[in-house]
C-alpha cells in the first residue's frame, strides 16, 4: 500500500519519536539495514514487527520484492542503523522504485547526525551543504575541502580525521572547524577551533567513535562575504562591530576576535588587525 521512511536514533534510544514507533507497530514488514541492530530498538519499546534485511548488497532484489508486497496491499517501514534512511544510508533504490510504481511514500521526521552536528558546531547555519562521507583520494578530498558554498557538514572515519585536518590546515589554516564525536551518546564531545589548531590537536591521536566534521565558510566564502552576508560593504571583515563591543565590555582583543570568528566563520586574524590597525 505504501512505504514509510522511519528515522531512528543516532545514539540515544530515547530519541525515537512516537510516530516512528507507531509506524513500526503498524507496518506489515520492517526493512532494516541490520536486523540485529534494529531488533534492539524494537525490543526496547515492545515492538513485535517482522523484519527483513535491506542493505547495500541486496537493495535491487529486495526493492523488487518489497514493491510487490506493497502492490498487494502491505505497508512497509524502512529504517537504517541510525538516523534518516537514504542520507548516506541505503534506501534510495527502494524509494525510487516506489515512486516509479505509483506507490505512496511517507517520510517521518526524526534524528539526524548532520543537523545535530551543524547546530552543535556553533558555525553559520544560514547556508550549508552536506557532503556525505568525504572522499578518500587526496585530490578529490582537496577539491571538496576547497569548495565554497557555506558551511560544510560531512561524515568522516575517525582514523582519517588527523590526515583530513592536516590537509585542511594546508589549504585554509584559519577555517573554523568542529569535530563532533559520539553525538547523543555517553561520550559525546564537540571540539571547536581553527583548522591549524585542530590539526595539531589530533596529530597522531585519532578520535574514537563516530565523527561528524563541520567546516565553517571557506576562504572563498569569507572573501565574498565582505559586502554580502554579515558585512557592511566597507571592506571591513564581518563581525568587527561585535568584536569592538566585546572589547568595550572588557574582553581582550585577541579573545574577542577569536570568539566572533568562531561564530561567523571569519578570520580571527583579520578581525584583530581591523580592530587594532
């Protein structure tokens, strides 16, 4: 009859929504990326649902089977291991197959590691983009890290974080970064700072657990921002007035410039020079 896309908690099982639990209870079958992992969530809330595997290795065949079941009048719920299906997780093939077959697709709102990290980063969220998992090839990675387009949110393997930050520090050492680790879990941690600073921090010491990397506006974005978003058209860096107010309130110039740069994604050095020049 229809497909219901159900986001699941990214860590803390208490983040599941009432609508998702209701949909899982009412579904004739629940398609799971990992049935064992999904069973833990369902058992926690007493959901006795029939599960079938649906992952990157069987998407094509399983999608055909599930579409036929929906055509016969069944309701299918789709979940991934964590967060929203299709967002760097399986599900695209099934959704496209449902649309092509004229079947209804209902998407329920819920947890998202990308959104949680963006908000926790304290970096500009007016204009941002999601890159999924960062590319492994250095040339492709350099291209992604150099592109403009606002704040960048991406998934990255914790063991590659030191090398990724090192490359970013070479490209744009002042770019503001947040390393968001184990979001919603017991050991949740958000480390914020400039690319060069964090590259030094994580050199030879990869973080543990799942990581979402958030990069503030690139050098190109910050340059274009003078006279656009957050700037006054005079060529002065965005946030200068806020720095002045903090200094007038007793803050040290360097500290004030760093705090405002972290919030705006601008350059702390540029703000400091504009203030003291």
